[in-house]
C-alpha cells in the first residue's frame, strides 16, 4: 500500500492511498463470499453459489461496490495509522479509480479533520498587571443602604402622588390585548422602576394618586390598559441604630460596618482573582496558534445548544419563549454559541499543550482530594462518587479539569512574577 498525505488549513488532512492489485483481487473474493452469504440464489444454499453465478445474479457493479467498501474501510484505517494521524469525525472519500478491476490497483483520496496542532507561543513571557481590590467607606454605606431596603416596611403614602421606587396597588379595569397576564379585574402591586412589568406601564403610574384612574398607552401592538389605584405605598426604612444592627446579627452599628467590610473584601478578592485568572488565560491564548477543525467546533456548539435547551426546560421555559424575550433568532443564538465553542476549545487545547510541555499532572493524592471535594459539593458519599467515577471517561474528564486548573495556577504564577521562568529544554 502506498500512502501520501498532507495537511491543509483548518486542521484537515488529505491522504492519497493506492492499494496494490493483489490486495484488490483478495478483496473481490472476500466481497463475493459475503454477498453469497446474504443472497438467496435459487438452486444453491447460502454461500455456495459459484462466483460466475453470483455475478450474473447480482451484477458485477454490485460485486465491485462491495469490494470498494471493504478496501476503502480497511485501507483508510491503515493509512491513518501509517501517517500517525488522529482523525476527528468521518472522512470524505473520493475513489479515483474509474473502473475497479481485480487485476489493477485501487486509488482513493480521503479528506478528514484531524486533531489540531497547537503552538502555545511564548506563554512563559506573558505578564499581566494585577490591581488589588479596594473596599471604600462608600461601598460599605451603599451595602448598608441596600440592607435597610431589604428590612424596610411598606407604608401608605396617603394622598401623595406615586414616584419612582413607590409601590402602587392597581386594579385592572380594562386589560390590554397584548398583555394577557394582567386581565380585567386583576389586582397587582407594581413597583415603579423595578422592571417586572412593561416599562410603559410602570412609567405610566408615576404621578398617580390613591383612587385615581388612568389609561396608559403601552405602545407597539400591546394596546392600552386602564387601571385604578387602590393605594400608593412607600418604603419606610429602619433607622440605622443599635436596634437595626442587632436585627442583622451585629452587636452595634460599627460591628455591622466591620462585618460587612470583611465580607465585601473577601468577595472582592475572589472576584479579582477570577478576573485576573481570566485575563492571564486570555493573554496566553491570544498569542497562541490553533487551527480548529470545523467539525470539532460544530460538535462543541451543538453540545452548548443542547445544554441551553435543557437549562431552559428545567426552568419551565421553551426555546421559543427565550428567543422572544431576548429578541433574537435561533440562527443568531447558534452563531453566538459557535463563537463561544471556538474560544472554549482554543483555551482547552492551549492549556492541555502547556500542561504536556511543563509535565503538569495531578498526583493520585490530589485526585483523591478532588473526589472528596466533589462529593462534598454534591452532598454525596465519597464511596458513591468513586463508584460513579469508575467509568474511565468520567475519571479522565475529572483529571483533565484538575490538570487545567493546575496549569492556570502555573500561568498565573508566571504572569504575576511569583515564579521565575525556567529555560525551555
């Protein structure tokens, strides 16, 4: 067998294969026996009809088609192995021999996506400045204000007009055709500016007073709605004093400020760490070279699409309702998912290549610790999680995830100057 192959853009390989005449002859005999076993030829038991009878019964073209199928399947597998390629997906086969004959060689060309070559570039030289998060007094006071809002009670505004942030208890006197969730006769408490209801409705309630009626134009094709205000309510914030502090679990107002500052500092540090890791990974992948196969991106994008539909279903939503709310088409969503899939695959492949070059791999002790963490997060028994991970693919996925996190920590240490880069071997 002769094999010549070359790489083409987007991680595609083209293999030109020639199978010798003697191999074609053997394949014709094998194809004949297989056809004879499947065919019921009058006057012969299955598999016992002579070759000449079989050809007259099924036709020579049928025999040659069977032969080509055998030769191409086996020849392609051997050619891929000889070339040392890792195919992704099914190949495109083009048989170049016009007249297949057992006395002549068979030539075919196979085009297939292959595992991409990854050049991570000068990842050891990537440096990213890190800004330390700062929690200001204003940040703390803003959080205290939000806390007071959550502890606020609603009190009637009396005869005062409704303003942004107020709550209006309305009765729908005449519903709008395009707003089925607010039919005539329904009572609902609307917070002006909360964004729960159509903006035109919430804005239309500003200035409304108790027992006043108003018709509001909702715009577009939604129509008009007529409502009557039963009451206007306003938040009554608790005073910022020792009583309020104790309600929140703090001993005093200063204790409350201190506790909030500590919690906010921890949350800010976690966000900063996550953002810094993302910036480092982005800096590394942006200068890397990866030619992703189209089939690999399509496969990943399809997984993301299935995950989206599944996630919507768990929340009681359909894809159609999601598209309407987002004002997007299915094609636009699929394009977004393809872009996400491309970036995700680039990142994973670059991290995997760096891990290979740097010999980064989790130890058995680290894997065991990860299993325990997984069991704790799932609130499952460790033994049960280990049993679940007996599936080789699941364990491999866990190890890959752990190795990638370790690689990110390695890159973060380099990018922040915590680790002195060693010379490449």
